[in-house]
C-alpha cells in the first residue's frame, strides 16, 4: 500500500512538473500556476438560508513543489431566486440578493491522491488535493456573516483529471467542499468547476 501511495505521489508530481519544468525547484523561480472557472448551484436546503443559489466565479492555485504546498484563491458571485406563493423557485425573478465571496487557503500541504474527493459522473482517474482551514472567507468584501472571526471553516480542494496519455488532460476538473460554519451558506455538497488548459498544452496532452 505504501509503495502504491508513493508511486501515485511521484506520478502526480511529475505531471505537474511537465507544465513548468524541473526549474520550478530552483530558488527564486515562480510557482506553478493553475487557474479556472467555477459554475454550480447550491440546492434548496433547510440549513442554507436563502437557497437555492447560483454560483459563478474563478479560481487560482500557486503550487510550490519544493515545499509540497500550495495557495488557493477563489472569487465568485452568488445570487438566489424569487419564490412563488407556493414556495417554488420563480424563474421570472432571478438575481435576488446578488453578492460576492473571496475564499482563500494559504500554505496548505498537498496530498497526492484523490482519497475522499467527490466523484464525478464520468470518473476522473488521478489527482491531488488540499485540505485545511480557510484564511479568508468574505461576503461583499468583509468577513462573511456565516464565518467566525478568525475564520474556522474548512475547505477541501480537489484537482483531478484523465490519465497521462495522448488526447487526455491530466488536470481538468476541480471540486470545492466546505466544512464548518461556511456550510450554512455554501452547503455541504461539492462545488464544481474546470481547470483551464495551460499555455504549453499541445495535442491534448500535457
């Protein structure tokens, strides 16, 4: 089992280094940068006031291979919907209470596997993840009304994708799963998004 874990970790790290070269280990070099988009919904939940919500945003991750750590930032907009007299969602009343969020993880250790990551309908084959307490969780620029001071919400970020073969993308998908106080606003379910294709990605293979 340990041998398999180390093999997976080494493979994941090598896939990341293909994006930026081994020079990333050199002192003073910039970190490996990933970014992408978030588009998802918070379902109607009794535990989430104002739900359902629609979410759209972008995210970025700076990976420091020499320290096996990363920094993550997501910024997004959210809005709920109007309701009919019966309590159903009214599609004629979109964009109720639009607002923004900025979410941050700082200097988090990278786990080089997908253990505990949310599954996709069409499975991804490999990946890595960050887990930790958020260093920032705002609502319209200030500490979120759902959050403690200082923040105590946790966040799992999983980057997954296809195998390292031709016509595949090794880092293609992202999920975010909140824990703690933030679930009262974002819910406990996975929030889904996409990893943008790196500039040096050619022929569908990194």
